[in-house]
C-alpha cells in the first residue's frame, strides 16, 4: 500500500440532500455538506465515522451509483456520472448470484465482457486461490459461511480489474473472530494486488489495522473532521504501543467534538 502515487480520486465540495415526505410537508434532510477528499494511487483510505452519518452515501456517489446535488467527483481523471468498469464495489451483503457456483460468480464480469472460456477460468482461479477458497470452485453460495461468501465477493471485485475498489463495511455482519481473519486477508490481498481502496467502517480497530490514512467524519450533515496518517509498520498488532496510542487519540477526538 502506497500513498505517494498520482491522485486517483478527487472529490470537491460535495453536497447531498434527501427529500422525506411527512403528513404536513416535504422535509429536506442534508446528509453531506462540503465534503472534500483526495485519494492517491494504491492508497488504502478508510472513511470512519458514527453510524448513519452518510458514509455509504459518499461511497455510492464516488462509485457512480448515486447522484450528488452539487460538487465535483473525479475518478481516474474522468468525472463520475455513473458506474464504470474501472471501479469495483464490495457490499455489506455479498450480493452473490445464488444460482451460480463460486467460480462463475467470480468470473461473472469477464464472462459478460466476452473473455474466452480458458482465459476467464484461469483468471477466476487466480483470485479464488488468492482469497483462500481453493477447492470451493464448484460450491454454491448457500453452502458457504458468511466469511467465505465475502471472500467470493472480494475475488469477484478484483477479477474485474478495477483500478479503484470501494468497500462498504464488508465485515460488519461477521462475528468477531471471522472479522479479524478477514482483515488479515484484506491486508494480504492488498499487498499482493495493488489497487486504490476506499473502505467504510465504524470500527476503530479495523480502521487502524487496514488504513494508510483514516478520514474521520462528523455526524450529519457529514464533512471531514480530521485526517490521520497511519504510519504504524505492517503487519500491525492491535496491542502495540503505536496502535493503542492512535486509537486513544482518535477516541479522544470523537469524545471532545461530540461526533
């Protein structure tokens, strides 16, 4: 993971509102206000903040899955107006096709792009091996644990060859032990497969363990409160002095600013 590359994501003065109807009148809920973000090539950036603060909305706007009210969003030097192949997405729920086996789920993108059978099969196998699912190629998602299903989702995202991958609390529904193992897995994958990653979480330990940089968000209307460069050597130890000190610093910031 590197934070010295060229700028891959540029987000300026982002603003987003939602309209909610009640019995008396339309209400305008301001979710995001003047949000600014830069992400460099191969950087792993974590958006960290309280629940329901708009992190997923920000991620969806960056990925081109949701429209903004105003502001600019540029990914790979192209203004974001909708989804593109150069951006991958890993969701809170796996969104796998239940009628497809693991290898066909992973290879879905390349197959739809017309890649030859031998090529997509080889490519999918590479990413299946990378996420530790060798031997499960012909298994249907229903037969897999939650952690294994998320591995399939991650392999599928990488198999599409995106330059930027957005991950929306992918381990939020997993038990603590599986979550810890998946965090280790993500770090291993990112070290082997250089990609720009924007990762959403509300778990402070997860943020520190994975991030090159943590972007601390406020409550709604959301904007950036503070950024933290995580210069703790990898692989990281949750009990190391540097890890604990940064956790204490971020926690104190949250407490004193009432985020």
